């Protein structure tokens, strides 16, 4: 006798997939030996990421974000592109009592405007750029003291070590996203972006 197939999806809250539209406010590149980025007219992206950028490469070395590996272990580079939102940067700046935080101070490659709570976009979200590039979101970019120190120095904070420590606290879940290149090409400032958010659910075994 065949037992009935058991289904559990009706016991889980499932959020349907959806689409959003946004715009590229700025594109930036970091020299290969520097963390901070600088504005450019276009980004040239290959399967290794942004050409010549600090975070480019098919692989990278593990760090504090991957405590399950010995530090320096070679692993896939899912952090090829750093993405931030202007409204979230403004919230961080206010929390640090600063007039502004510029995207280049924290090594951003893309500033995308028009997506509410950009940092909360889920893993697997696809960003389709009008020029043909596709990026896949890996997850949130956890704020660190390296970025905090850059903010403190560029903003001229009197106590730069305190600023470096404050940034990770204030910027939690506001520091943007990291993504990798699914389809290479060029991205220009002012370009439209179609954001495709996948169906979401919370796994509770």
C-alpha cells in the first residue's frame, strides 16, 4: 500500500518572488593595492569581478568571516562586488554624528538608489543591469573595523580608533551587499537595474 505523500510547505510562511526597479547612482573602482574606491564612468566586469579592483578574483583568502577555515585558506570569491545605498549611508552617518559617509570610503563599487532596505535583499537576488550585466547577491556585507577606520580618517574624527569601533555597531545590517558576477559586461552610472527577488522562506527543521 502506497503511503500518501506528506507536504509541509503549508506549515511554512512563504513570501512570493517579486521584482523591483532601481537605478545606478554611481560606479567606483579600488586600485588593486587599496581598499578605498574612486568614482569612474563605467565598470568593466568579467567573471573574476571588476577589472583591476581590490576585490577582483575568482578566489580569495579566508579571513575573520570564515572561522571554519584556517585564516588564509583559498576559497571561492563571492565578494567580487560591493553594493551600497545612499539612504542607508545617510542613516549610518547620522548614527556616527557625521555629516556624510561617502561610498568610496568603505570600498563600494556600486551605489544603487531606489531599493527600500537594500541591505536586506536576500541571498540569490539577481540584479539585471540595462547594459547586460547580471550580478547575484551573496548576502550582507558585514561592517568591519577596516571600513570604520577609513570612515574615521576621511571624516576627520578626533578619536579615530573610537570611530573605527563605532562603525561596525552603527552600520550593522545597513552596510550594503556583496555580490558576484553571473554575466559580465559594463555598468555605467545612471543605468537602470531590474531587481528580481526570489521566493523566500525560513527553514525550521
